[in-house]
């Protein structure tokens, strides 16, 4: 009887929800498809996602209540991720918004989880296909710092349904800092060719793409930390313009695989070259089913470089028997001033082979649209290594390396460094080798239960297999020489079975007003790159539960959704350097979690023709969970503290207006104060990221644009401060020199587009 009553009760509730209100019945209104889409999110296009105040070359991070992942925003090209392992091959080394895409859009949290097996908002791009008519586009962009960026895109027919599309892209970007050892810090070329075959029931595409990218992308600067205020510049140093990357791109390293000492050019020797072969298309069957397919083989020789900085010390505080001198000088030159301790890493020519495939079969019925899919990935990396050295440099623009010397029996001797001003060769080098398999089956269903009630469901089941090698501390300690791979590494084999489920219910109480609820459960696991250090990453399944509920309203002039959400992620791996006040550094790995309770209101307003205003307000409280570790004989517990580099208040304001041949637009994002240290004792104040632009369409062939980055010309810091992972007491940092990341400076961009 209880079961019968329960079923009857559920049926009555469903009937009540489906009962259309009287006023809606009179109008015989249905829930418009655009309404159900708008309730999920207002959405962002590819151009909006590329408004990145931190990096010109990559899409921006979209907040979902979790801090930005190490690899940044996941980008797909033709349905598949641009790179499988963002540690070995970063996205901007293999992909750019290069003018070769016919469309781009964002995927929300649910679609990213089910179709890609990733967490967050992802960006989808599709290459231009061979055209039925000849068309050409030339884009050129420059900016106030001397960037040269452009592409030429051609497409047209061949015959018998065949067509072609080709694109050539070049980016030469000096960055915003005045380096004295190179004209450009980002030299990237991408060439792409597509053959398209159109037939009665579908389309078939073959693409080849080549990318060659050389870059130094570290953006760090010294400045004076002010408690509760924006940082101030050091005397003689211009934040975001001054060069802090040394005065040469040539560094002396020990090759991690052979032990050979060699000079490495951080631009020429750490670039990445990628060959990508894609096959994709779709086929429509007579029974109404649709097949989408994507296959890829990708081969890369990957490289990278990065700088990291710890505490800044004052040379004038040395005892009498110690001094600093400039390195590499024929005569002794004593240095007295601020000294920066840092490390530089490099990776060069790592062979990577990736095979990916995806099949999706779908069909749309009157009440339901379903999709089933399979995707598979095979990833092989051969001896990924990253060499590293420690150095000291003066705190100044175009800094020179310095040496610490001690006076022993009247003779000055180098205390740490060699003649290059470096030491600790490969003390904390990275290494991993092997392969990964990912095989997943997934399904989605969009079910219109009745005219005003819809249910969206998704499920993914994934097998993730790791078969490789790594070098933990206990293995390195058995080698004859721990500064290169002088012995055998340790095998690692793991099998993970991940499952993810998503459900969204949309109930239109009135024609354009209703309720929406989400419930997601997502599982993801780390790959081989989690084992790059000598410390056990304790890699476990990341569990991401997400619950949200709210209201929506849609009309001709406004679409708005407001909801409360809770999201968390467990078993994240923290891996990095931890410093103490004495300048010692230790590399650690441990697990921790993040939890966020938030409230977001998102709206699109179109009150009159040509005008659009997007507004978003988020109030949230991201905190760290299970964040405990031991280092330097001390125990640290940061659980319950605000998550680093996250704000509690976020605001987006994006107006645009088009009339005749003109369009003006702006984008402003507000971030409340952010912790810039793990113990949340140091903060950067609130800031605005601002963009604006003006477009003029001269005719159907020519268009001009002027865009501005950092319209308010804010200067100062954002992100994190180096060497503060154990800064429980913040007072030693007040009014003192520190090194950290900074706000992208005021920049004016000029664009020209010619179509023919």
C-alpha cells in the first residue's frame, strides 16, 4: 500500500507540474526551445572567452565556483581536445584563435563533464569547411606594443561536391615587457588545410594542421606589497613593462636524460611543433538518425620554459664575511641591493603521439531528443623531462645574475653557485614516461515531459588506464647521480573507472517564468603528468558534486536566471615549492579539496534594436578543505580558509550597440579582493578588468576595429606572490619587496579585415 501511495503521489506531482496555467492555455503557448537554453546559462561566445586580461594567447577562465585548473580552460577543435596533456603541451602551443574557425561557443559544466570527461566550462571551435563558392579573408592585428598578428583564409569549390579551405596564421608578439634579448616573446605559426566532400546525406572533412610555437610566457614582476592596498612599484622598475626575465635567453642546464651540460635558448630550444590530422563529419540516415564522427592523430615535439621566484632578501644585511658579486664578470664587482632567489625550468623536444576518436548517434523525436556516444583516446609520451637550476639575480630591470661568496681564511669563495651563477642542477627535475588510455561511453537525453516541463539527463562511464614510469624519491636515492636519469625509473600501472551523471529540470510555471534545478555528480582522475615530481602525488579520483536551484524569466527584451549553487572538488593535488623565512625550499605533494556555496544572477537585456547588455553578479565563498601538510618540522592546516586566487564577489557588465555600419562594445569584470598566499594572510585588493572596442564596417568587404585592453589603466598585481606558501605571519611582507604576477597593462589594438 505504501508503494502504491508513493507512486500515486509522484504521479499527482508530475500532473500538477504539467498543468499549464489558464492564461498560458488561452495563448496555447509552449516552452520555446530558446527559453530552455537560456535557463541553463546566458552563454558566452568564443570572442568573449578570448577577452583574457592575463594572457593574449589563451581563452579566459570561466568561474564555476572552483579555482582555475593547472591546464586552464579546455579547448576543443573539431570536437576533440587540442591537447591531451596540458603539462607537456600547453593549449596555446597547438591552438590559437587564428581566423580558421567557422564558429566557436562555450560548453557548460554538464556538457563538458559528459562529452569530454573534464571539469569546468570548455570552449568549442570548428574549422572552416570547403566552400561552395570562392571566398577569402585577410585579418591583420597590431597593438601599441608592436604585435604583428594576421592570417589569410581561402575556401572554395573543386568539383563534384568537393571543396577546400586553407589558412595561414602568424603571431609575433613582443609582450608588454621591454626585454633586451629578443624582439618577440611569442613567435607562433599555424598552417591548416581542409578538404570537404558534401553529399546528399552528409559531409566529410579531412584536415591537416601544423603549428610551430616558441614563447616565454612567464609574467612576473617585483613590487612593494602594501597591506590592504594595491602594490607600488620599486624605484626604477615599471610594473608590467619592466623586464624581470634576465638579460639573456641562453641558460646553462644539465640535460636530464644524459647528464650532459649544455646551453639552452629558452626561445629557440623550448618551442613546440605539432602535426595534427583530423577526419570529421556527419551522416543522416533515412530513419532520422544522425551520426557525428571525429578522428585524430597528433604528433608533437613539445617544449616549454618557466620561471619561479621565492623570497627577496637585502644584500646589505649580510655579515662581514659574506658578499654578493656579479656573475660572469672578468673583474670582481660587488653588488649591494635587493637579491631575488629563483629557478628556471626547461623542456625540449619531447615526442608525443595522440590518437583520438569520437562517435555520436542521435535522433530527435516529438518529445525527446537522445544521443549516445563513444570516445577513445590513446596518449604516448616518450621520456618527458624538465631540467631546472637555481639562481640569484639583482632586483632590477634586465637583471644580472649574482653570486653569494664567503670569506674563508682571507679568500673569497663561491658559497653555492658555479661560474654561471647557478646551482642545484636538476635537484627537483620532472620525469615521466609511458601511455594512457581513455575509453568512455556516454548518453544524453532532452525530454519534454509536457508543454511546460523539461528534463535534461546525461551519463558518462569512463575507463582510464595508466601504464608508465616515474622517479620517486626512493628510486632517485638509489641512482649514482640524482641530477639526471642515471638509473632505472619505477613502473606505474593504474586503472580508474570514472562515472558522471547530470540532471537538469526546467519547469515553466508561466509561459516565460519558471524554476530550474541541477544535480551533477562528476568523477575525473589525474594522468601521468601527476607523477612528474619525486613526491608521491597520492593521486585519487576527483569527486565533483554540484547542486543548484533557481528561477528564470524570459521575454522579448530580457532573459534572466538567478540560482543558488553548491559545488566541491575533492582530492586535488597540490604540488610545488614551499619556502621558509631562511630561504630554504622544499617540493611537496599532497591532496586537498575545495568547496563553494554561491549565488549567481545572469541576464541578457535587449530593450531596443541594436542594443544588448549582459549582466552577471556572483556572490560566493570558496574555501579549502583537508588542506594539511608538514614541512620544515612544522605542521600547517589551511582547511576552512579562503581558496587562493578566488574572489567572493564577481561582476560582469557587457554592453554593446550596433547601428548602420558601426558597433561599440565594452566588457567590465569586477573581482573582489583575493588571497595571494595559501594561508590567506596576504591579499590583493579588488580590481576591474576592462575592455572596449569600436567596429566600423566600411562595406561588405572591409572592416576596421579598435580595441582597448585595461581601459581604466589599472596597474599593480593580481594572482599570487612567490614564496608565501607558509607565510602564517604576514607582517614581514608589509612594505617589503616581493615578486608576483601582475595586471595586463593598458593596450590599444588595431584590426583590419578584408573579405573577397
